[in-house]
């Protein structure tokens, strides 16, 4: 094994062929140089980042209004007293997000599949899906929250939910399903027709082709925009505040407007960030792994 | 090596330039607070005014009855509009020298220069809030009241504890929220709405059982917005210290003492009592609720 691999690599090296690959002095020198350069880059970038932060911080602190801003936005006591309420509120945001998320994934995929079908008999369904996407993607989410939140119960139909958070989830689902359906459709269209033909040639039926060939590639291709929409959805759960439930934004608003101090808003913002940043990193990792699998090392 | 140094220097220079250009301190155009001995401080061209020669008064939009009339603060109708014009008159301003501006409540206590001389918007005076802004003396003392629909099981309630299992709606940034938590102690979390309009919709839809807000607003809602509203009763709040509305002024405004003098004069000559009776009457015979 070593015998076939080694000769062309170490053709100029003085090593005997039996001991396997050993980097030449030249190569070792090169590696040393790369290591030291990388170390220095790390140092320089860290130093620059710290200097930059210090400069921004110093500029903020040195500004004439800093004392006022510090008191109004960074009040530790205010944050501590608001935090339990913020956390309780944020838990509601998370619940709304998770429920809406599940519904949106299923419905979005269904609508996308309807839109990419070709069967002439499904034309009415395709038309309905198109109209749905056009309308609900075009209406601002806050308006939908108002319309569903106050309009649906006003119909006084049997079995209409009256819990505000549930109505909010319905509104968010209506809005975001439209976005996500378009993302899925883009993914489905991005899979080359040859893939489908190849799958059919291998003897897979229509359903198997979709399940094992088209969908996995489609989803993998649209993972980043999909996650974008979910982060946006997570933030937009705050819009449900207008219907009355005490989610994080409303909890912060109550405390802020009661004490005339903006610190609770900052606390709520931190909670949202604390969830979205790990989610983003996780998606980045998924994306990298998917890319590695698809390109199989061709990117190196 | 030289390249890193160059990029370091460049980024440092860029930062400095950015900080200098974008974040240069604003010129301070608000004059220093005039001392009380300064004779010119309460005239119509006082240096403490936002704009010399005119009184700039702020309130939120929409401006609700009975505090304002038809969302038009400048018509002098509604309690707070009338109070603002009365204060302006005492300060020596003509009616056409009063300029109304819209100031969202959440923005009224923001740091930085303000675009008004005072803000009148049913703002309750609290020591916490007084850290961020100036308050005038109080021009109205409000008690809380409970509104429900006349068919509701809560319509005949005679005590605050009867609302233990009710779904209560309050408006955000009002004292009512804390009053509900402390006095009604409901088992369900109150719903907090952005406007009283949303509260009324939720009450009509059956999404909440009762609205708690200040008494004059309850009167307005029962009279104008709901055809089958039922005012259950009123209760005092804030642990014995009643809820007092004050005019909001920028922190350390040199004009606060002037406004206070005007309000003092309005109280002394009975104008304030007359305006209260004219715009916020009919609140006398609402039963008092206890726990």
C-alpha cells in the first residue's frame, strides 16, 4: 500500500521507500512557517478585535450622554427585577415557535409539492396554492396577527380557540407557511431532472424517487434560507403581544413603561439572541456537513 | 509583516475617523436650567422653551376620550386638552401659540433632547419614573374601575375577590396591570393589550371577562364603545397612595417650576375642579369595591 503511494510523493526525498512517507526538510520548513504565520494571524486578529471593541466602548463611554444611556439601558437592578418575568414570557415565545414550526414545515412542504406537480387534474389545487402564497406572503405579519387574533373569535363559531397565543400561532403559521413553501419549491426545482430520470431508470417508482432522491437533495440545498425563515419566525412570535399574552416583549414593555427604564428590552433582546445564535451555528454545521457529502472533497 | 502593520494602522485610522465623523457629540442646544431668581424664566420667550414664543405640547395618537375629543387635541375639548390650554393661558400664551405634537408614550421618556415643553397623556407619577423625567404637580387623581358585559356572570360582583377566576384585560403601561395583580389577585395571567380598542374587542369576543382601567376611561368605554357594558365598581390603588396624573417634562427642564406655578393657580381659582366636573363627571355614584 505504502509502496504505490509513496514513490511519486517522495520522489526527490532521500528517505528509503520502505519507511513510508516522511516530509522533506523543505516541507517541514514550510509547515513550520505556516504554523507560525497562522499563530501570528490569530494574535493579530484577536488584538485588532479587542482594540476595536475597546475603541467602540471608549467612544460610547466618552460621549456626553453616556451617563444617561447607562442609567436608562444598562441598569443592573432593573434587569434583575425584570428577569423572572422576561424568562416566563420567553418560555411562551419558545412554545409558540415550536408549535408553529412543526405546522409550517408540514404545510409548507405540502404546498410546495402541490405547486411543482404537473398533473392537469390538479390545476385547481395548484391555483389555490399560488393564490395562498401570493396573498399571505404579501400581508404584513402584524396585520395577520390582528386579523386572525381579533377577527376569528369575532365570528363566534363553535370550537374557535380563544387563547391568544393559539390564535397567534395560527396567524404566524399562515404567514410563514407561505414563505417556507416558496423556499421548498426553490429546493425542489434545484434538483436536476437527470436525477429523477436516473432514479426512474433504476426502477424506483414516483413516490420512491421523491422520497429517496429528490427531497433529500432539495432540503439540503435550501437549509440556510429555511433556517433564516425560522429565526425570523422565532423573533416574530413577539408580534403576538398585541393579542394580550405576556410573552417576552410584552413583559419587557410593561416593566420598561412602568419604571421609565429601557433595560428590560435589552434583557429580552439578549434572550432572543441566546437562542438564535446557537441555532445559526448549528445550521452552519449541518450545512457544512451536507456540502462535504455532496462535493465529496472536490472543494479542497 | 508590513502588510499586517499597514492593515492594523488602516483599521485603527478607520475606526478613529468613524468615531470622529459619525459619533461626534451633538451640539448642546438646550440652554442650562435657569435659576429660580431669573425673572425671564416663565415668560412666553423663556430660554427654557423648546421653541421661543410658543408652547409645544405633546400627547400620544390616537388621543382617546374623555381625555381628548375626536383624536384632535387642538380643539380644546376633552379634559386633558382643556387642562393644557388652561395651563398655557396661565403661562401667558394665546390659543394659537399652543402647538400640539404627537409623542408615543414609550418614546416620551427616551433620553436625549425632547421635541415638546410638556407631555399630557394620563401619565402616572411614580418615584421610579421621576428618575428619568420631570413631573409637574398632579392635575388629576384617578381610581381604577372594572368593566364587563351586562350578561356576564361577573356583572353582579360586589367584591374584588369575586374576580379571582376571571380573565382580566388591561392596557399596557397603565397602573391597572399592577393594580389587578395586587388587588384582584386573579388566578389567570391578565391579558395586556396595546390600546383600549383592542381590550373592548377582546371583551366583545369573549376572550376576556372584564377590563380594568381608570374610571374616566371606563366611563367612556361603557358610554361610547360598548352598548351592553356594565361598570361593576371602582377601587383605589397603589397601596393607599392614589394614582396621580402629572405633566411629563424633560429631565431638569427649566420650565417645570413654571408649569407647577400655573397648575397651582388653576387649582387655587377652581378652574381645575370646574374642568374635572365638565369632562370627567358622572363618576360619583359608582360603587366602591373592597376585597
